C-alpha cells in the first residue's frame, strides 16, 4: 500500500497518510506543517510543544484521519515483517 491523500476537514489542506494500525499512522506533510492554521495558532499562543510535535499537533487533522479510517475511505496498510533467516541480526 502507498500513502493516500487526505484533505483536513479543518483547513482543507492535503497531506499524505498511511495507516498501519489503529495506533500507527504515518503522515507526510507536502508543505511546512507550521503553515497549518491550527498548528500556527497553537504555536502563536505559546501552547505548542515545538516543531517536532507538529505532526501530532493538529487535532482537526487527527480527527479527519480517524474518521476516514472508521469509514474505511482510508484503508489499513499491511506490514510484512521479516521472519526466520530474514530477520536482521545485530552484531
């Protein structure tokens, strides 16, 4: 599976999302995340946790992703983990 475009219901900006499980989501911002009006407003108010937290900082986007996943318009990607001899070993 590849990343799927999702438009935020809050601001309409599009990000790319890949959902590996209910708890594991990968988000790719095709623009600077600080351009999100909700992240910018939070950071302007001094309530942000810094840029590293921006991917988790837009509640509107997270709600949009959760809703798309619940409605199955965002499908879960399968992860094939290596097994047996294919598992990387640390030396």
